[in-house]
C-alpha cells in the first residue's frame, strides 16, 4: 500500500485499492455468469448484449481516480468557501468600522482635518499663492 493510498484509507475509512480489486473480481464473475447464461441458452444474444451494456455503464474502472477527483473538487469548494467567508468577514467588519468612525465624528472636524491635510502637504499655500497672484494680475490689468 502506497503512502497516498494509506492517506485515502485513513480519510475515507476504505482501502480503495482493495475495493478496486474486489470490484474487478466481481466484474469478472458477472462476465462469466453472463457468458454461461448465453452458452446455456438462458440468455438470447440480444439479452446478453443488453446485460453487457448495462454492466459497462455501471462499471468503475479506477476507483482511486474517482476518489481523488471527488476529493479535489471538495477541496476546491472548501477553499472557495473559506476564502469567501474571510472576505465577507473582513469587508463587513471594515465597512462597519469605517461607518462608525464616519458617523461618530462631526462634519466640522472632518472639514478641519481636510484643511489641515491641505496645509500640511503645502497644497493650501500653493492655492492661496495662486489665488493672490491671480487677484494681483486682475487688479493690475
């Protein structure tokens, strides 16, 4: 038993390789029974073909691959759900926090903070200087 099969056995509780061997043995027995029924005349060729066709539609040729495929799909869905939950929690919390801060501080404080930021970065001085020069040009013209 390989490491991956051991992990699958621990997770699912089923030895997939042993189960596949049992299914292959059962399939061989069924094929032998169908052939015997055809040989003894119990089955007509049409019934034998129908039984064989039904057997092929339900046959599992690689149980390990199907388990791996289902596990991968489940893991993708689980990771997507986790990412969605984290995204929702962060967005909801952030939105609520920002709304609380916005609503808790009066509008005139926000206005004063805006003027201070404009002054701190020198934008306010440039605006005042540009306005003063434009006014002087207008007066001198």
